């Protein structure tokens, strides 16, 4: 008997919810939804088309599936949480989760300078980069022409008097309806011929342009020095497609692919560029066993921990000391001190580091020339002084934060506790050490942990102040004695001529493991996870 | 959870007490009727505190005075910057905007635009997710919260190499969204939006009573209207905190910006000023100093004006 009205009521309430849902959004919301999804779908279709066209079937499929999922979620009634979570999740998945996994993949490759691309690209690049003019070859009268999009092409007249046209990636093709002037092709339909001014303006582009003579890269290319005549150039290397070897036509040396990502000769010399291959755990093995990398890497790891620990310890101690000093009701004009003292914290950190780098400059800096009366202290160029400088500058940057939070924590501890302790005969210091300090530590401990985590990756301070230097010359990688792990990754990957993405990613993965270990320990301690509901 | 409720208290009391030290001064007035103390007693009780205070003032303010003085010394190098305030003129500020190699105005504008757009996006994405976690019960909710908590332990810059390679790949398909693109950079920053802030917002959303939602629902409001017109207004303080922290953080972000933005015209202040100083270390010190002073004005002003919000937010979440 009672079940029928219950069911009706339930149905009614569901219907009411639906009506409310429909009434509340209004047409503006619906319109917004349609436009936003329309834009997303358009972008996705374009991306999928390009991806499928370039052969990236896996990524293309993922894009299509993700787009379908998004449309389903937003057009279907229900799955409310998903509607609210998807926008953030997409960015999180691509730019935070995926990139971590991708780092993991790159760490197992030899990706880097000289190993950027595929094997076909490497073959083409080697043939193109090592070209010499063919002795006694004919010269080709040349007109440099510009296509619709501004891309340059060579319009040449062959020794038989035919007009041919080609560009950087486009081998020469015959142009049947070219205009001739005195036996030289001077214009082609659809192209603008460059005059002398035009040649001057794009000199660099023109002299670096190499137009392939045919589809076979071994045939060589046409190049020009003056924009008026072109000569045929062939590579000193000959590529054998079947055997996958490069032969040096001058010395006869044979370079073959031995699975190292480059063509290697009998005597071990490599032809660069090479190409990208999977190298397994090579990068990790290098990091842990190559003497010239292991030493610096170990040093950097130790210094990272020391730096992060000292940063937290020094700033916390100074902050706590100041909080105690200024936490006295009898003292006047505290707020003026307070405003000035938090300025270093308000000033953007990267600028502070750059300014301090100027002040600590060995020859001209304020500290040496004025404060120390012309001393010659190598603040930033001596291994140990540089470390000291970093700690001092970080103290300057970080003490206001600790001052603010410890002041807050101190004020939240009731005075009665101290008073009671003193009644029981404790000295003020004892009362502080036994009562206040433990209470204070409980409330600031999470902040100390996050401060440690922050300083563990405090790239800006290190990189802007010392650049990680002074450089360790014995090391096999670009690393200095004040580098922390994250700045070492940056320098290995992006600074200097020799970029090694594979090794840098391997270092990143190692940092991930370190950070994960630290977080697990921190979470165990703070029991944050259990409070989640 | 405890620290998040502190934020809320701070945030709520902020409108009432604009000056950060209201609490301290009241205590001052209450406990300080000591009109005449002998010097010795005064010194032992509070005098020495002033001496420490003065020492700290010098330590804290000196580098800032130094850079201000250097910026007012046109044509100055590191050497001439050492005689403080010997020369006061705005010449360097003028020169700063007339250097074709270092387009300072563009850097400044880029920094503001990238910072504001990222901050707005971060707030929106974070609030949407926090609303879902706080108000809805669904499978995977607890797992999602734990994941977010873990994700925020790993700053994005750890994956900088992969981010760079990903953006190079995107550049081949979508020129204009990959390398050397500010839109691309903003998208990367938004990738970090959920990790850092959702948790902070989630705690604050939980303090808004669910009965408000229910009342609105009874009055016929749908979830979208409840979220955009009711909840978002009630949690405005935390939105301000997250937006501010995100803006200040983006302004100083160097690693990813330096990897992605190649053209000087497109760079941000952090990247541009760093390259400026590394290219001509001591020669144009006063121009750099002028650039630094201008770049610092907005963050310092924001920080001083909204100290309580920021410190509260920092206490509850990330650290500068």
C-alpha cells in the first residue's frame, strides 16, 4: 500500500528536478554549450585529419575518442560530476600526467642533439650537408623565383635548353611554358622572378638553398653562390639503400648502422646527425656508472638535500627568533618593522636573485667594493662561498614567510599555558622550550615540509644567482657545484650546444622517484590521507 | 583541514580590518601603559628588540634600496651603482622602453596577459573541480582527491623536457599552439591548475553549508545556476587567493617560459630580464635595475595590499 505513493513521490521529485534543470540553465547556457562544443569539435576534427594524414593513427584515434566522450558527457543528461571535472582533467592529463609518462619514454631513448629525428631524415641530412661541387660539371643559368607563399625556387636552364624548376624539398621538374630570354629561362607562370634587390634581400636563404636534381638523394643537388648560375653538387657520401650503409666516396670508408643510432665506421668514427632509437636503460646506466657523470650527479643530489634542509632550517630559525622578539606586548611600532621586513618576500624571487648576483659580483659588486672596502672575495665563483651565498640569499628571500607563519602560530597558543608553567616553577626559557615550541612545531610542521619540497626544486634562485656554477670542469656534463637536481636537468637538456634530452629525462625520472619517496614518508607522518572524506 | 579553516577566518575578517597589524596594535594599546621606565629597564624589556629590528630593517631593505638607487642612475654600470643615490634621474626608465633588442614593453604586457589569463583559467577549472568533489558523491571521488593530493607533490617543471618535446610535436600539427606560442604556454600552465589549487578550494567549498544548495534547488535552480550564481559568490575569498597566487607564480615562472618562448617579442619579464642580464652583465646595470623596479611594482603592491589573503593561502597550500 505504502509503496505506490512512495514510488509516485520519487517519480515526481525526479520530474521536478528535471524541470528545474531545464528551467535554470536558460537558453544562454545552452547556446554557450553548443558554441563551445562546436569549437572544440572543429579543432578536434582538424587535428584528427592532420594526424591521420601524417600517419599518427594512435594519437589520432585518441583524439577522436576523447572528442566523442566529451560530446556524450555534455549532451547527455546526468553524469554531472564528469561535466564539472572534464575541463580541468583534460589539461591535467595532457600537460601533467602525460608529460610525466612521456619523460619516462624519452629517458629510454638517445633523443638529443644529433639524434633528433628518424633514420630517413638523418640519411637526407648527411647527404645534404657533405656536398662538394662536381668537378667539370656544367653550369646552369639560374633565375631565383618566389612562389605564392614566399618560398624560394630555382628556375634553371639545362644544357639542352630546357627549363626546370624545383625547391628545397621538391626535386627539379620540367616547366613547359617558361619564358625565355636569350636562351635562359627567366620566368615561370605562378612564380615571381626576383630582381637584383630581391636577391640581395634574401641572400642568406638563397645561398643555403639546395634543390635536389631527382628523387634519389645520391644524385645530388643544385646550389648557387651568386643567384645567377647554379652548379650541381653531390655528396661525398653514397647511401646504399639495400645494405643501409654510407660509403665515403673519397676515402672508401664504409659507415654502417650498428644499432647505435648513427652510421659508424670500422674504426668507430660516427657520422652525424644520427637518428633516434631506443637505448634501453643506457641513460640510467650512464648516470650511475659513467665516472664523469656519476660523481657530479651524486654531488648534486647531496647538495640538493643539504640546500633544501639548510634553507628550511635557516629561514625557520631566523623567522622564529624574530617572531619571539617581536611578540612582546610592550614593544611599540612593531607594524613598521613588519611591513619593511616582509618586503623581500613580496619582491619577485627571480629579480631578487639577479640583484643579489650583481651585489655579490667579485670585481664590481657592492659587497666587495663598498662593504668590504675593495676586497676580492669570490662570492659566486668559489665552490664553497657560492654555496654560502646561496644560503644567505635564500635566507633573505625566505625569512619573512617564516616570520609571518611563526608569528601567527605563536599568537594562537594561549598565554595561560606559559603562565601555568611559570607558576609551577619553570624559567621562561624552559616554558618556551617545553610548552610553546612543541605546540608551535605541530602547527608549522606541514609548512616546513612544503617549504622543503619547494626548495628542493628552487630552480630560479640557483639559476639566477650562480647559474649552478662554478662549473665542474672534470664532469662529462654541463654541471656546477651549486647546481641542484632540477637545474642540472635544465642545463643538460637546454643549455649549450650539446643537448641530451634522453639523459635529462632519465635524471627527471630519478627526481620523481626521490620526490615520491619523500612524499610517502611525509604523508605517513602527517596522516593527511586519513582525514580525507 | 585545519589550516584551510584558518584561511577562511582570515579571508572573512579581512574586509573588516584592512591593515594587517590591527590585532597587534590593539594588544599594544591594551598592555602598554608604561609611561616612564628607567632607560635600563626599558632597554632590557624592549630596547634590545628595537636594535634587532633595526638590524633586520637594514638587512631586509638594503638590496631593494640598492636596486632603486641603481635604477635612478642613467648610464650606470655595476661600479657606479655602488655610490648610492649620487645621481637621481629617470633616464634609465626612458631608455628601457627604447631598446629594440630588448622589447621591455612587450615583455611587461606579455607577462600581464599570460598571468591574468592563466590565473582566470586556473580559478575556473579549479572551482569547477572543487564543486564536483565537494558537492557530489560519485565512484572514484576519493581516488580522485588522493590523486590530486599526490599530483601537487610533483611540480610541472620536473617534466620540462617532455613538455618541450610535446610542444615541438604540437607545433608541427598546429603552428601557433606549440613552441614559441603564448597560447601554448598558457595551456601548459593550466595543466598545473587542478593539482595545486583544487585541494585548497575543496576545503573551502566544504565550509559552505550544503543546505544553501538544497534551498536553491527547492526554489527551482539547476546545478549550473547554483554553481555560478550562488556558490561562486560565497567562495569568492578563496577564488581571490587562488587567482592571486597563480598570478604571482606565473609572473616569476622561468623554466617553462624560457623553453617555450623563443622570440624576444613574445617572452615574459622573467625570461627577458634574465637574458638581458646575462648578455650584458654589468654594462647596462641601471637599465636592468629600472626594469626590475617596474617589474616588481605590481607584485609588491598586490602583496602588501592583500597580505592577509596571500599569507593565509600560502599557509594552507603552496609556498612561494
